[in-house]
């Protein structure tokens, strides 16, 4: 199993390497890929050293699977080249997500859609993944009509530059800015760029990707995405209106029985999800589950996940695991 990690020196790429090792994905040869300035550097993986190569070299090496986390422009240009060489690409950028010819996959929800002909597979946006993980079992049971989601997103979603900005601001030092404003002691209601409708790209990803993954365009989704000075993961306050009424105990049981979800919802012990405790974990944590008393058939809940793991690297590798288990690669 020859595995290329495209963007191996980046924040998500490094987490991908960790998750591949932790989950014992059967890598017989690792092909770390990065920009020209990183070519020749050595990457350590499972007690072996591998030299970083450029994209063209990686294509020529014909890996079985290429895990991409190198930005949309790189994916648009190079994913088809890998696919033409017979490699299956799992892409972590936004480049292919809304392409009607490409599958958008969260393995626990819709991996069964995948076939051997799917050579470019899209990994959803981090904030979308944790949202749909909790929505999917509830949609089956009660039929979702509308979702209102407000996000509280980790600076790690922006990258190393944002982490450095926050660290500089903690210390009172000047440095390169990832954001237009300081993030220390602040909340910035601006994730990704603004669109003509007044929403950001991040907010519209939550709207559009949710419908595609759930396979239901009738679900109404509206979002507000906010960046906060946190590094552990993304949090979401979610309000869900259903077609049918629900029982809170059954809702908790449904979520707890869903693979990949952990319910943390005990007010007596002040147990609820927080990014501090979600960091470096693969589960999606759900809590503060309660009825919306202002409107019938409506539920409130709080969802937290590590955006670099289930929101990016882990979901990507779970897709590769599904492909391997079902003999769609290798």
C-alpha cells in the first residue's frame, strides 16, 4: 500500500501522518509530498525516514492512494493527474466538494456511495463534518426541517500563522497577522471570505455541504461562523427543527449509539463538551441536549470536535480505510 500525503509538512498533513500511524493503516511505502522549498527534507514515520518529493515525482510513483491537504488550487491542478495515473485521491480542500460528479464523504454516514470508479473523493469542511455526524441519526428518526448553527471555531482552522499570531499576542509581541484584527481576548465573526449574499464561504459550506452529505436538499440550513482564541477544536451551538416530535432520552440514546459520537450531557456533574477536552481525540462530542421551549418539535444541542482530526485528517483516513476494506484500492 503506497500512500502519498500531499501537504505533508503542513498542519493537517502532520496530523495525517500521526493518525495513519495511530490507526495502523497498512503503509508499505510513504510518499510525503510538499512544495519545492521542502523537497529533500526528511519526514519521520514509524521509525523510518522518508524524503519529501514534489508533486510530479509523486504522480510518477503511482501511489495507491493520495491524501491531499495542500489547498484548493493545488487540488484542482494535481488531483486529476494522480487520478489519471490510477491513484485514488481523497482531497481535504474545498475544490471538489460541491462538484456534482464527486462524492462528499463522511464514512459513518455515506461511505456506501463509494465505488472503484471514484478516483477523486472530497473530504467535507471541518465544521460540516461534526455537524452532520450529529444530524444524520436524528434526521432518520425525526426528519429535519431546519438547522440554525453558530460556530465557535479554533484558530488552527486557519493554520500555523494564526497559532503564531495568538502566541505573539499572549506575549505582547508584534508579528505577522493571520487575521485583520487581534484574536487574543476577541471573537471575530469572519471565517473565510465574504460573498455577495453577506455570508462567508465557511457559512455557505455548512449550508451546502450538509444538504449534499445528508442527501436531502429540503433541509434548510443557516449559519454564522465565528473565530475564537482557542486551539483545541471547533464548537457549534445548533438549533434543529424537526417534522416530528421527539423524546429527549431517545435523542440521547440515538446519539450515544452512533459510531464516532460521544454524548457528554450531565448537568449534575457539569459534564458537557469543550474544545479543551476534545483536542487530539477522534470523536464528535455532543451535549447541552435540550428542548427549544420557544417552538415545538425543536431541539438545541452543543457539538465539539477536534477540527484537525475528525474535522480533517481522521475523516480522510477513515475514507481510505473504507476503500481498502471494500477492495476499492490496492
